[in-house]
């Protein structure tokens, strides 16, 4: 799910596309959805999906068809630029995932957690995120959201491809190609081995310009 308002023309797509190509290289079937092209209304917070019709959302819009994709997916990839903290459409999407969750709550490490319904196949969540600012710390809130979602689903957070100062991807073509190659490698490894190497993810995040020029 790509939450960038710029859709295919955004920097998020520049990292997501080779990552997905790598997943396909390893044999995965991938569907890309864009929140900007979908009518996903805000959650009403009535918990109809928990208290009245289990797993059924009271809001009728494009999330009905999106849910069919999600229930069949082994891996959910959340792709988003860093806003404050997320683009509005992406926040709506995340809030509307509540019907996937079985309201049988447990406590783990001092926190209330849930799990997915039995008919939902998602077992891993991956974050792909871009930021215009130089520092990696700018990903803190978005990264925490993705990790919390995995914990609430009781699935594995499989890692994050984080690309700071993403505007520099067009300024340093040789270095940018290393970033794209690493993103493709990460996607391949995720499907082929179930994990992404730390050194590969570090290459995706490597500095492209010096901070002293900012």
C-alpha cells in the first residue's frame, strides 16, 4: 500500500518499485494499491466490526475490496513518506484495518495486544518510507507506528527500508543506483529467505549528500 499523495511520481515510489521488483524476482505475486486513488473514509470509531458484526466495517467504500487483497496477503508492505506524521489517506487506511483484528485481547510485556482473524494470512509487515530531511531520526514516529501495528496484529515486523534526504536521489545518480540495487536485494531476500540483511538496509539509508551543506 503506497500512501504517497504523489503516487508513482513520488520519492517513495522510487524505493518501493525496486523493492517490489526484487520480491517478484524471488517468485512473489505483488499487488500495488495507492491510497490517493482509493475512496477510504475515516473510521467512525463505533467498533461495529468488534461488537455487532465481527470483522464487518459499517463504512461502505473502497476498503471493502482492499480487505479482500489484505486477507490473502502473506506480507503487508506499508509505503509512505514522512509527513506529520503520515499523509491523511494513509492514516485513514491504517485506522480502517480494525476489522482484520479479532477482539480477543491479551497482555504481553505490559501491553494489551490482539491478533488477526483466522482467515487473514498476513504474517509479516514491512515499512518503506522516505523523508526529505537529512537525519534518520525523522523516521522515529512512522517506524514506531509500523512496529506497533505488527505487535497489535501479533505478526512479525520484518524490517524497514528508510530513505532520508530522498531529494538527493536525483542529484547523485551513481550513489542513487546503489540505493535502488539495495532495495531490490532487500525485496528478493525477504521473499527468498524471510529476512532482510542489516547491511543491505543500511545501504538503502546511506548518505547521498553531506549534512554540512544543508
